[in-house]
C-alpha cells in the first residue's frame, strides 16, 4: 500500500525548495525581477510569435487585475512567478494562434456546438471518472489536455509533437509535486476540465485555484461571465472544425457559479449534477488546492483556503439552485458521489437513460476497459481533517442547509468518526486491459485496474 498523501509531507523536492529560498533571499536584497504588467506581457507575446491580433473580446483589464493581485497578494516563490508568466503567456499565445487560424479558415465561425452536456457539482464529487467514461463513447468528444494546451494548428496536424510537448510540461508538474497526480489525474490524452477554455478570457476560476489572489477573486466574481463562455464556445468551434460533429461532454464544478451566462451561449445545454456531503467535498478540495498552491507559494494557508472554499462553494450552490429552477427536469440529472463510486457503470447507464442516449454493447465494453486500466499514479489514499482547514460541521450545515434539504444530502458523512478522514480515491475492478480509441483520441490505459474518483 502506498504512503498516504497528507499536508504534513513537503510538496516539492528539496532542490526546488532550496532554489525558491535562494531566490527569496536575492529578492530581499533588491535583486528580484521587475513586476510583470499586462502591457509588457502583451508586447512580449506579439514580439515572440510575430502576430498582433488577439481576436475579439477585451481581456486587458482582467489580465491586469490578475497580475496586480498576484504581485500584491499571492506571495509567489520563484516557481510560482515562472508558472504565472508561462501560463499567462500561453493564454496570449493561444489567442493569437486561434485568431490566425480563423483568418485562414473563416468558416470556423459557422461551426455549431449543439446540445453540449455539462457535468458539474461540488468539487471532488465523482465528476472526473464520470467525465472520463462518457468521453470514451465514440459518439462523444471532450477537450483533451494536449488540445487545450496547444489548440493550434487545426485538427490533428503535428499531433504527436504537440502531445510530446504537453507530456514534458506535465512531467515538470510531476517533478515539482510528486503527490499531486495521485490526487487528480493528469495526462496529455486525458479529458480536461473545460474551465481551462475560459482562461483565454482571463476570467477564470483556474487562476484563483492556483494562486492566492483575493482582490482578483473579488473583482472576478462581480463580472458577467458571458465573455468567458463566448471564448469557451470559440475554443470548442476550433477543436470541432474539420472533424465529424459529436456531442460535447464537458466538465467543471465552477460552471455552477455562472449558469445564466453559460445558458446565454449554450441555450440547449443539458447537465449532470453530482452530489456529496458538503463538508467532505469542501475539505477534500481544500486539501487539493493547498497542495497545488504550495507548489507556487511558500505561504499557502490551509485555514484561509478552507474558509475561501466554503464561502465560494456555498454561494455557487445557492446561485445554481436558483438558476436551475428555470430548466425543465429532463435537462438535469442528479447523481450521488456514493453511487458513482460504488458502481460507475450503473451511473453511466442512468445518464444514458435520462437523456435517451443509446449505449451500445461495444461502447459499454470500451468504458469497462477504461475503468479497468487507469494509470497507476492515479491511486492513493488522501488523508485530511476538516479542522486543518478551519472547517466546522455546524457552519457547513448552516450554509448548505437548503442544498442538503433539497437533495437529501447529509452535511457530513461519518460525523461520529474520530481522527483523520481517509478518502479512497480508487475503484477496483476485475476486468481486462485494452488500448481504447475514441476517434483520433486515445484514453491512456495503465497497468493497475483502478480509476480515479474526483
């Protein structure tokens, strides 16, 4: 059995920690880099890539607020500063390249994204495994990590090299935080959360997850997310162009916060909402965010992260419940985390039955092989306690009372159990292994017969 993943273990290897400390000392001596500004970053992107059209949509203010908040609040270490620079520059790069591709192929604008299905709910509620299984259906498509990181050139051109570059980037994350892939599956060919598609607008929950940027967060939560979802749609059009149209299967818990804006762009969207005891879900995601932020900052505060997560997801849940009432019952299916974890294929069948989709025997077999042979580094025990994040059951019950009553969800599981919560992030199956192809996409299959739940 592998050693449990806990907050007490160092996130990064000692050479990285030493490098960060040396850089901090240099900065105190006045030798640190100058603050990164939106204007400088935009100019750098134009010079590096030889392009100057970033496409429609005003992104200067969101980018400026992001960088200013990171400079003021995030207390980034050397790795964090490099990551912020690389991430924001890549977003600008992709904006330039996507716009260049549209100029060469204006017919991309005519691509229709019809009736996408969005998997959402509180984080750490089984959305990842459900998304992975639904994406294995040849009638479906999902944004894959390599496509999100390098959407240009169009289609499968230079696919092998783009996948290799993505794998190198992910290998860097594995080296910086060896335990992180045990908590959340990563891989170039794996389906990716589509919140990444909104990052090109710089109105995205993705940045707030990685960095402690409260002033950006406060501003961001007051904005219309319609520009972010328009960016999301344009990204899907680009990925769909030149391919046989298939149903988009998309996933991100953060969609709960902006359902009205999502529906303004995708009026025919349908939804699967997953449910779990809020205290367990919030504690689990707080642990995940703490470990992620500790890669980029030496000052990540678990209690602050827990309080922020509790407030954010309580607000998001209330907002979603109010907006969800505008939808007909046929457009939303509810699934519990326990049901997904206990029998993922039964959960899949419930999705197909609810939306009147056809699940063939061949697709059923493909999904079972995907379940049976996930990469080994997706398996671990994830240990945490609510008290590590300043979370109390009474406060969760107060903030999530309406949600729990409506969906029959307990505020917390195993309330009487002492000691740390141990979240088993795996499901075991006695099934064979196979290489599974979804059109041009490959769901990578590993040697251990397990599938991550998250």
